C-alpha cells in the first residue's frame, strides 16, 4: 500500500530527533565508518517533494537521493510495476533464462538516447559498473587500451572508476594502486578558466591528449556532459562537440557519462542534447529506474557488439524488478511531461538564486540546467572557494528541514536536485529556507 504523505514541511522535533539519534548510535556500532551520511536523519517514507523521518518530521527534498528519484519517491507507476513484478518472479538471471522487460528497457534506451543509428544496450546495477563496462566495450572495439577522463570528473568508486575520478579525498585517498592507462585532460570550466571559449578549451584538452597519450593508443574519452560531483560544471558551448568530433576523426570512442545528468534531469532527456552531441556510447543509471538499482551502456551496434559472447554480464544486471521500475519511470517521464517540468523548475530556481546573488557577493557563480542547478560560494570580492560557509549553509538548511547537498572539487558548491514531482509551493519554501541559511551564514 502506498503511503500518502502530506506535501508540506513540518518540524515536530529538532533535527535530528530522538529516534534518529538512537538509530545513528546503532549505525556507529554496526556500519563501517567509511560509509558517511549527509544528514544524521533516518527515513520512514518519502514521496512527491518530501521525506518523512522516523521522528515524524517532514523535510523538503532538494536532493532526490543524489539525482535518482527524478520521478519522485515511490512514484505510483513505479510502485505498481514493481509490486506486480515482485509477485511474479524476483530473479532468474538474464544470462540464464531471459525475460522480456530487459529487452524492452534496451529498446526504450535505443529510442530515447541521442542519434538514430542502430543501437544496442547492456544493463548493469550501478553507475560505476556501467562506466567500467563502457570502457571494456571501447577497448574491445578499438583494440586500444588508454582512457582519458577530465579534471573534476566523477565516475565511481570501483578500482577502474576511482582511477577515472579526479578528486582524491574522499574517493581515492589511501585506496590505490589504481588501474593503469587512465589519463587526465583539462576540463572547460567557464567560471575558473578565464573565459576560455568552448573550442579553445577543447584545443587545450586535445593538445594534452595528443601529446601525452596519442590517438593511436586511445580507446575512449569519457566525459560527463555536465559534471556532477565535480561541481555541476557546464562546459562552454562547443567544447563537447569539438571533443566528440576529434574522437570521430581519430577512431576514439566518445563516451558520455550521463549517470547524474540523464533522464530528464536537465530538461532534455539527456544533457548532451543541449550541445547537439551524439555520443558513441552513453552511460545511464540513477534516474533511470525511480530508485531501483539499474544502469546501462547504450551505443552504436558495431561497438556494443565488439565483446565476445559471455564477455559482458553479471548476476543481477538488468534484474526484472529494476527493469519493471525503469519502464514505469520512462512512462512517467513521458506521460507526465517531466522534461517540461524540469524546465519550469529551472526558471523558478534560477530566478530565486539570481535574486539572492544580487545581495550576496559571496555567490561566485550560478550554473546548471533544468533541475540540476548549483551555486559556487566564494570569499567576498574574490573567486577563492569558501567550503566552510558552504557547509554552514547546508547544515543550517538541514536543521530547518531542507535536504540539500554540496559538491565540487573545492567543496564550495551547493547543488539543487529536486525531484520533478515537487510542487512549486514546496520548491519555493525550500528556496526560502535556503535564502535564510545564506543570510545566517
Ligand atoms: N558517474 C556522473 O554522478 C554517482 C556518487 C555518490 P554509482 N554519483 C554519486 C558517492 O559519493 O558515492 C556517479 C555519477 C557519475 C558515475 C557515478 C557512479 O554511480 O551508481 O554510485 O556507482
């Protein structure tokens, strides 16, 4: 039975409340310390634009569990599809005895991803696992080994994806040695690279790639069209296209990691559409299945079919419950006009943040697209990052019942990722609380 939640912020205890504090104490003695939490608040139910904690507090959700519950938590179609599937069968392993929903998800991915070429997909569990498989596919296709990732990139926490992720703390420090043949190129970061335009920033990156790797050795260039954990960095116009064109000219596989930016999040189905870029391979996860663990690699048939039979897979990849959730999620995005909703959310958030910036000279930059918008916080009159104030603002918002996340190489970016099911009223209230947190910090 679906829990009906009042769509309003309501604080009945301090945050965290006594039940959450009790559970946090149990967490400390049972859960490995390395698994941190943004807020010390335990959840009981969530839907629409709110999360209810175990003390009965109702919080406004501006995080979507890191860009996952784009269609909302326990979205009705997802709940129905999952319930029906879980009652029919929970698992057979697609590699043992297959089922239709896996194929249907791959068909939907072929239809929804950019480009009208012949496509194939393979399904996995997490974003990192899909990124790893995209690299395997690119290597099998090109018979080359090197991979290029960018400054500020985040691709996951597994061994290969740790090597591809840029930031040492907390993702890599102490966890090496890392996979070899991963190289790093400079990103286009308009706020911090002196206004370098897209084509010039691409030339800078391509020169590093050419001199330090060499196209003849390079299997793939992997890039987030809008970087997520790295700080919601939107590259200058033309940057992505120039890199993609160079890849095509040099037989290098261009891989878009749309794990965070995909599935209507940026007011297009995929973020690379904003730049008219058609990736060879596109990696998706998070928003694809309304909260169930599913990820995918989709791409040109001749590339996707390069690995030998049995070379790709995994016990749970494309689990039937996750596939049922994905089909219901896609139906929800399309039937409920969620791409338009993301665009409307963008205008609400941008207007509010620009109003805030007019009276706060410590807002260095406001950027992002759709329901993926961030604020970069700096010291007055400079572009020096201010991670302390960023953290203070987030914590003030948390205490007032609003879930917001931070990110960025310098830890000075507040990011907003509301579910597209949030009402305007709740969104405005969340932004009111955020404005108060800015004023108080
Ligand atoms: N690629 C672009 O954003 C996951 C990480 C949270 P998984 N980002 C959230 C954390 O601290 O672990 C992400 C991403 C991009 C890949 C991934 C990895 O996806 O599903 O977490 O493996």
